């Protein structure tokens, strides 16, 4: 009887112990809330962590070293990879720049072109009808690709509005020439060039008596050689002969100028000034023709261009113009 009572009294204690144990296990399996990180002790905590958790770095990848090449193979490789030179021809390009009318623009534009190695053949800068706008006409020679790069670089400048390429555009081009031409003839050109701004022939000072006697002795010694004597002694022209030569030269220059549409704007005692407005080729031709008379001075404004205004045409006229513009290579035609 005592044993049964002891067992009955121990059951509630055992069941109570089991329930508390189960509750503790359930509490241990439940997820705990995130705990805040431990405070950093000092600035070397990261270094301490890396020293305490050393990781072995992965091994370096193995690679086979290339064999050493010979000089012939290296030169062949360089020649093979070198791009060939450009075969584009050098031709004249006309660039028209619309820039802001402010100081320093011309130096910046010319600096970019000089940095690319361009030689500016002609440069004309002038104001337009707009107060804050200037027009700049540049003529240079180069390849199409290089000039296009320079054109885009000019457009990137802040004071430049736009850069137009009139190379393949139908334009009206003109150049102004002022040429001072001698009417005394090429024999007196050197004396006129040494005469100063008036271009009067320099007069030699009168020789003294001793110099005249020395010149007379020299002429007597050279009397056996008539050719040398004729070359050394230059007979001066009489006023009538000089006037006749001036009139003939002036008449010839006037006729030549009228053939080119030029005009004489100034006449002096020994020279004339001719004004010519034409294309560059005609200006060059006129200078070559008046060069035998003796050019004392020449001033050219440079090339100025303006695009033509297209005229509205019918479709038939446009087709005829297109057919006429097509050029046929003579090498492609059959023989005969």
C-alpha cells in the first residue's frame, strides 16, 4: 500500500518535470532576435580580423612564355600591321566660317590649322551685316579626310557658329588685286626699287674731276674690247625718248588691262596702279603677263566665295543636266 501511494505521489512531479523540460527545448529551438554587432574597439580592428583569419591565396595561373622571335619575324610583323599611307589626292578646299565678332577668334582658328600642319593659302576675315557676326573664308590644300577632321575641330570652338565646306559647291569666287606696274621698262626696275616710296630712278651723284679722269683712263685701256666698252657705258635717254617709251608702255598696259576687265586707277610719272577683280586663275595670269613690264608692288585680298542660288527646273531639265554631268571614261569604250 505504501509503495502504491509513493508511485501515485511521484507521477505529478514526473509529469511536471517533463512539461518544463519540453518547454525549455521549445524555447531553445525558437529563432532569437538579431543582436547588435559588437562595438569596434579601435581603428586596427579590421587589421586584427585579417590577421586572425588568414586565408591562403589561390595559386597563380601558369602560362607558357612565348618563344623569342627573330629580328626578321619582328620586322615582318611590324610591316604587316602598319597601315598603308592614304592615297587620297591633295586638293584645294574652301572653308567658310561664321564666327562671333570678338577679339582672339582669328588666332584660335589659325592655331588649330597650324597645329595640324596646314599651310593657309588665303584667309579673308570681314564683318557682315550682323553686328555680332563675322565671316571668315579660308583656302587650304589637303586630303578630304584630314580637312574634314579640321573642320569638325573648328566647329567645336566656342566662338564659332558653323564651318561650311564649299569645295564641291557651285560658288561665285572673286579676288581683288592692286598692282603697281612700271612704265619705264624692265631696264630701270632695279633703280626704281631702290628709289624709295616714289619709285623714282635713283640718280647717281655727279663724279668728281679725279673720278672722271680715272674712268677715262679705264675706257682707253678697254678701247681694244668694243663689246666691254659698250656694256660698261650706258647712254642715258633723252626726254623725248623717255616720253615715247612711257607712252608705249602705258598704252600696252591699258590694252592688257581692258582684256581682263581691269582698270587703271592711278597714273604717275613712272608707274601706274591697276585694279583687277577676278578669279584666282585670272589674277595669276594677269600678273604673269604684266611681269615683263616690271611689278613694283602687288597686293591681293585673298579669295572670297558665296554659293550660287539654285534655280527651280523641271524634271526633264534635271535629267538632261544629270546626263551631261556624267563623265565617261575613254578607257572603257570599245576600240575604234
